[in-house]
C-alpha cells in the first residue's frame, strides 16, 4: 500500500444473495430497427427484477448479456443503459452490484441525464466492464449480474414510471427497453423517444471548481519553488517498504523530455535494507477531498540498470492520517502498479483501492479494490473522481473501477506520489539496480466531477495559457 505496513492486504467485498422469482412473462418485442442492430452486433440483453413493486427502497435491474454472434465480444467495449425517471429534479443515486457470476469487481455503474427527457425517463444507469471482465464467446452469456441502485438519501423510489422497469419481468428474457452498444455502436434495444442510446451525458460539471495544477517544471529537489508551491520531498525514515531503507530527496529529479519537464522518482537497492532508497513527493497540505484528481504517470516494468525482479510499488494516491486503529474517518484512494508482483501476486498487476479504515496490528483492512493483471509499462492518464455517491477510477479514458459510497472520505487528504520496495524477496542479488517512475503533471479540481476528456481539455487549456502552476484550493 501507499504509506504504511508491508503486510499482505486483506480486501473485503460484500455479496448479497437475493431470491430468484419463478414467474416468466413474455419480453417486450424488439422494434425492427433494434432487431437488425442486435443481429449485426451479435449481442442481446436479458432483464429481470427481484424488486417488482411499484415502489421500493432500491431498484434491482438484474441483467444478463448473451453473445448471439459468431465472434467474441470484448466486454470492456460494451455499455448497457437502463432508463428511469428521477424521483425529483435534484435526486442523486448510488449504484451497487450485489453479486455477479463474473465478479462485481469487473462491473461499473455510472449515471447520466437524457438530453430529451420523457414522461418515463430523464436519467439512465450505464453499466460497463473493466478489461478484467475478458471476452464473451459466441453462444456464451455473462451469467447473473444482480445490480441495484437507490437514492443517496435512501428515500423510497417510484419504479412504476421508469422506462426500463417491469414488475412482471421476474425471469430472464430479452428486453428491448435496455440498450447496448459495443465500441460506441448501437447493437441492442430502443432508447426513450428523442434520445440516442449512445448520447453522452448532459450533466455539466458542478461545484466550486478551484484548481490545483502543477506540470513539475522545476530544476531539482532543492528548487525553492517546489517548496513554495506546497510540495514536500520526503526525507524522514519509516514505512512503508524495506526495513532500514531511507527516503532520499536527491533521487527526485526533473528531466527534460522533448522540451517538456517531468518529475522522476528513482528507487534503488543492492539487496540490503541499508542500500535501499525509496522516493516520495507529497503535498504539505491535507486540504483535498471531493472532486477530480488526475495525473499523467509513466510506470516501468524493468530497472534502468541492474537485475530485474524486485517487488516494487509505483503510485499516485491521496491519503489522510489514521488517528486510531479502525478509525472511520480515515481515507485513501490509490493507483498502485506492481510490475513484478507482490502481496501474493506473481506478476504485473495494477490496483485501484478505496480505503475506509484499517488496523495495523493485527492486520485488518476495510477497503474495495479493482485490479488488472497485465503490463502497464509506459505513460498513462490516471483519473479518480469522488462525489457524494461513489469513487470512480479511470485509466487512459476508460473506467477501471467504481467503488461504493461506504468508502467516501470524511476528512481532507494530501496528494502523493511514491515508489518503494515491498521487500527484498523478489530479487535477492546484491548487484545494484534502480527503477524510475515519472510524472508529467498533477491536477485537482475541487468539488467537480470531470470526465477524462474534460481533464485533458482543462490541462491543455492551462498549458496553452502558459500556466505551469496554480493552486486555488482553499485550506481546509
């Protein structure tokens, strides 16, 4: 993890099992247009509900995707929309996955607003998949996806006027009032009148929007501007990482790449604690909470010199302090890349983890995570958004994971980058070696949830205006 014990992490996940009804009724027939789309795309959406009342504490659209084509469908390219009428113009909603054959960790849920509201729909729940969901072979289906959503206030919601809802649909059957797209192309279902199933959300960013931006145009770790801009280059001892290792400020450097300055964090070792150096750069202020966090980060799979194999962790994260074991006001939101594995993993893995709390001794963790077991060497655009209902992680513009409201922050946090070794067991050689992690920029926009495209636009606008640093975020 990012700044503490090196013990293996225990990740918790809640799974709810609901009773499956037995009554089966005929599905709403497809229109001619949607039927042809489905045939071309080779994908059908089946629906049932386990909350069949006109009103309910939460809506439970259970879905199943079926590949009716002759080629595999990559699930990370699939988007499914369930349409409903908001219970009030200001109502906000929270998504959850109770249980899924493929695992809830590979399923994402986000809400959008229709451009042309109707009497039965002005919002939608969009279901997506991370790359870890894999592909759907011809003739195969995803199996049960027991999904649900509710008002953030837990007030009773009215389902009877929801476009995609049918209380009579208590057994899975093809359902045309739910739409699907593959790689942006409409392949199934009929959206509410006047709306396209691929239309982007119309919700503009809300909130105060004070911005922190830094493109790390510094000369060295001793550049006075680095400290005056609120950054601390760590030199104090302690975890996480190899016992006896030091945190070396001189290993944080700023290098020119094609006219652009990037921050470089070097971590090195010669196989002992005393020869191991870690690196970390963090904001002095803990004043960041809800909103959008973004950074462009270059991960490395191999050392720049010496033998490979160390269990190294390369990160971008936010965090506050644990005031007591299992304190419920702790918060941490991580991107952690392990190029050589660790924490029980044998090879490359990228984690995103949202923390509620933990106990260091004996180790106990309360968190939610998503992961992808593949190489992420190279530059990547990392975005995490936090609002009043969920935490959403993006990698290179695609949703990587969506985490529940249980893990929302209660107190402000700092922004951090670090690179460190979990232990020395992955590579026992005493030959010196060193690894690099690089950072192009960091952005935080207070209380605004931006899409990755909006992040890219904002960064481009700041740079085109000649802004290399700005911090408008007020002290907490």
